[in-house]
């Protein structure tokens, strides 16, 4: 069974919608000055592991101390390697950051809680139910991780200018 056949229809439709939405987002996030979208979205320039082609991936982020957190539900994260820094356009400035893929269910759940507290929209698309206290369903997290979901913890090697 292919990956597409296993994904629910809602996820396949969401993926198609993002392909369309990401076109103008790449333009806006790639501008050399800060825009209102830059407070929650960044543009990652990811090099394809096989093709060497540079892909521009808009992703939502939140700060967690000195690191940035993004949800990694798409295939773009397969091109990330911890030993290869990634160029990121953040609020109109280019920085570099080393990616760390987090797959431990307990840590993923804790980081999702951090992300939800900082910006509830960043977790709106992961498809894992939450209980009344806001905690993510452990079985749902396990299934998501088994399907390839990860949290990407970005460790900036250069810092953005605070201006």
C-alpha cells in the first residue's frame, strides 16, 4: 500500500491546498524585509538529498529558548541532516540553523505543548486529538510518529538581528 493510499482524504486535500498556498507564501517570506507573516512563519531553503535542488519550504515556528520548533509532517523533512546547516529566511534576514529531528513520543508531546502555548495555530494541522487539559492523545501521537511526523528543533548557528 502506498503512502498516498494510507493517508486520509482530508490530509491529501490539505496537502494539495498547501501546494497552492505556498506559492505566494514563498514570495512574501522571501522578501528582504520583515512582513507580518514573519512573526510565525519562516522560509527554509532545504537541499534535496538526492537531487541537490534547493527547495523553499514555508514553515510555522515558535521559539523555545535558543531553538526554534517546527512541526515536520511533510516529506520535506526527509532532506534534513543534523550535520548540514540549513539557510533560513527569518523576518527578512538570512540565518543558518542545524536541524534536529525529534521522534521520541514523550518529547514530541512536550514540544507540541510548548508550541501550542506559544502559537495555537502551529499545531492545528497535525491531526492528533487533545483532551480537556490540552494534552495530546498518546496513541494519536504514536500513530503520527509511525506515519513520519516529527518535530524539527532548529539550532541557529547565526542569530537574527533583533531590529
